[in-house]
C-alpha cells in the first residue's frame, strides 16, 4: 500500500459526517446515505438503487463491496488504482487483494477531518493522480471513493478525463449503496465501457492485440479460464468466435467487447455494463451453455441473435450436445445438495448439478433477480428448486437445516455451520467456481470434488461423535473440569448494562 500526497503530519482518520452528530462512519447505512444525499450524491445513489435493487430481501452479508471493483482494476494491465477512504477500510481491502494474488501497489490518499470538510481531500486526490499519470506506465488510473468520501460528497466527477494521455476514471463504491462485491465489479466495468464507447464514437481507437477472423461473442462475467476456449469451440459451427471476457484484462479489449456481434450475459448482474452495450446497439442474451438443456437453448439464442439459420443452429447443437451427454453420464452425481454463494453463477452451478443427477432443493444467491437470469430461474423452479435472490446468511443456513443435504455448497459461515452438524460442505468460491462449467469440460468437472465430499459423511459423523460437547457454549475449549453455566450472573449483568445505557441516554438528552 502506497501513501500518495500524504502530509508529514496529520490528524487521525476521523470525520463527523453531520456537524451535529458524532456518529461518523460508524453511524450506519442510513446515516451515511442521508449524508451522501445532502452532499450531492443523490443521482449516483438513485442509479445504484435501479441497477442493484436490494429486494425482496435486505442487503446480504458479504465482504466490502469495493473489493470487487478493486480486484477488477488490479487484474488489468497498465492500470493503476487509488483508494480514498478510512485507513482501516483501505488496509482491509489491500490485505484482501494481496491475499488473492495482487502483484502491484494500491495507492491511498488519506484524509483528516480538516481536509475532508474544507475540500482539500479532493485537491490531494487530484495531485496524486497528476503524480501517477505516466503514459509510459499506465493507460488508466482508477480512483475509488469508499464510504466516508462518498458520504461527504468528494466530487470525483470533477477530475480531468485524462492527464498526459492517461485516462482517469473516478467511481464511488460505498457499502451503503452497492450491495455486494460482485456488483461492484459491474460499477467499474460499466464505467470503463462508457469511457471506451465514447472514445470509439469520437474516432479510431487501438485495435486488440489479437483479433478473430469471425464475428465475436462478448462474454460478460468472470469465469474459469478454460470456459471461453470451450465456448469458442461451441460457437464455431455458427460461424462465430468467443470474444473478450468482461471485465477485461487490458483497455483495448473494451473496444473489441463493444464490437461484439452479441453480448452473452454469462453472469446476469452486470446491469451497468449491459446499459453500455445496449447504448452501443448490441443485443444481450442471458444464461450460459451449461449441461445439455442450457447449452441447447443458449446456442439457439445466440444463433437467432446473430441471424444464423435453423439448420446452422441444429448443426451446432448436434456437434456439441452428444459429448456433453456422454460426459454427464460418465460422471454422475448422487445426493441432495443445497447451493448458495455470492459470485453470481449459483443458478448455473445448480443446473449443472441437477443434470448430473443430483437433487438440488435450494439455491441462494446474494445477487439480485434480473432479466438475464430468468431462463435459469424458470428451468430450476420447474424442477422444484427454491430460488432465493438476495439471500441472507440466515436463510442459507435455514435451508441446510430444512433440507438436511448430503452436501452443502456455500459461503464460509454456511460451510462452517454444515460441518458443525456433520454435513459435508464445500466453499463455493474456491472449490466450485474455480472449475470449468461450460460445455463437455464443465459437464464432468464437479463430479470428482462433489462425490468425494459426499463420501466423507461417515467420517464427519465419527468426528462429531468423538468431539461431542466440546467447543460449544459456555464449555468452549479444553478443561480438566467442565465449567458450570451461570445464567443468573448473565441476567444480572445484562440488567446492569441496560440501566447504564438508559442513564447515559438521559444525560445526553
């Protein structure tokens, strides 16, 4: 982490968003949102509400949303990233980014109450951008406002569009406005696509490093590296090629993505990106080539969108579907599985599991329902699956309790809960989404890890029996004599704490 434009001495990173309040960044989402609206950020927050609705459930529990946009920027070549936010937030984000393999520094513009209130923070950010804008090193600099600068109205829109030929992109990614880190990827991807689209409208732009000799299908959503290759093989009979994957790895790929013959919304929550593709006159197709049914329908949709004949579509299906059926039959999955996660591909994974032979009664995703996941939802619900958008941790855990699966696929706390109940479990992000899902390669990719996990049920039961009663409640830990619970003591001190809190409120009124 690199400090940029930091004074030699400064006050701690604290700020009262409202001069009449001392709540600061710990005042809660509503306080931060109200402050942001008063500071002139209402238009951005209204767009977030349209793009990333939180209904029917409240905002899911997830890591800081800004990690998503940070990760997108850090994976792009010749792209620098600067964060503006509380020091604790920036530390956590940079720690997580390096844990996930970032190999470059993250710029940081610190602030104090004085620099935030007087507007000096914006000047510090502008100075930092000017210092970094070296065209020999960078094509783009991404500046991100975290919660406090967004709530305080720091106007990144006033930054220059370019400095020394280096593009400057300023985005707000507040935790009180963007529900999940998956959708924060769309915030930055959409901002970059908008910038690239406007560049292309003004005149010639740089060609991609490599260009296919066939019209390309732009793939929207991060996926396993082998999946675009497999998709390209499926598209070949239609006279098409797999185009760039958005979020891209370098700037010039954005032009090729915008030039795609059709846009495949593999992950269905990239709403801002879809808006830019539609502004460029491109048609967007939902779902993905997963298992037999999904691949057949997806190829037909892509073919129809690009003007392929019924004969061409049938030929493409006949080439690929038999090999997918064979792969599914060779590696069947037997057992009841609940699926939950926050990556956006949960519905696709559930489809693949079901066509592999598994029973999937529940799918929970932290992402919202959109037009581009409707085909997957309809297919799953027709098979009795309960699909839960904006699923909370409590709902995912309740599904494990309700259905008693042979395997629970989910986030870390879901996995922890399941294993504590002697139910085998797999972490979705690292063990499921880190595998191919599309075409013949995807058809058999989950069977080995899923079947191996289900086969551990007996071992989990033996372990639970061995450790029964250890590490729970007041008896947590290892003791020579088991501690005796003292509920009366708890009630006594709870009453004293409540009385002290009321007294403090009375003094402040």
